[in-house]
C-alpha cells in the first residue's frame, strides 16, 4: 500500500464539487480528481443531500475498512452512484431513501426494503455507468435481476424493468 492511499480524505468545495486525493499517483506529490455531485434539473428530494453526504463519507474510508481487505470506492464509482441516484429521482421522485453501504470490492450498494410487502431491491455499482439490480419478494414468488446502463445510452429492456419496479418503493 502506498503512503498516499492511507491518507485519503474527501474535501468539499464551496461550489458543491468534491475533491478526492488520487491514490494512484506515481509521484509523491498529492494530485486530486475534482468531480461535481450537483447535477442540473433533479427533483428536490428530502433525502438526496443526505445520500450525497454518505457517498462523500464512503470516499474517505481507509483501505481495509472492513478488516478483510475492503477496497475504498473510487471517485468514478462514487460519481456513478450519485448520477444513478439522480436518475432514480427523475423517474421516481417519491421513492424512499435507500440504504447505502460500500462493498468489499470497492463498489457501492443501494438497497430498498418494504417489509410490509415483503419486497427487496438491491443495486450494486462496480463499474462506472453500469449497475446490476436484484428485486425479490420474501415468499419467492418474484425474482428479477438485470443490468442498468446509466451512462447516457438509450434505455434498454433491463433499464425499463428497473424503472417499473421503482414505484414499489415509494415513501408515500
């Protein structure tokens, strides 16, 4: 592990953008990647800012954060998760706040659960612009999985299936 990798801190700027130190810099100079988590024309959500703050915090995790070699989510995965959150809010503005956690391989997991209906949905981001989703019911009457491409390409069949599932997790 490099010395730089142990000092990863996320800094917020006044314009709403974030700066992550780059752990892959070959020199000892600390370079940064700057990204913006403030997209345009996203519906106001009571939980959006909370979720973006959680993503910022995940970018500050220390290597081996889980004691089992857990990788720190990279800036492109964090940006992809923020972009997917905004896409979800565009299509399902009343969706409940997701549970968010890092995955051991450096990804992000978004999860929704409706205990009253016995429904769960998990979305895992491990590659920028692409996510996998799994929807299931507790009584195993329904199980749906697919891949979501949220990198600006035209919607595919799995994307449409995912979008049809979102309203099931409405906070209303």
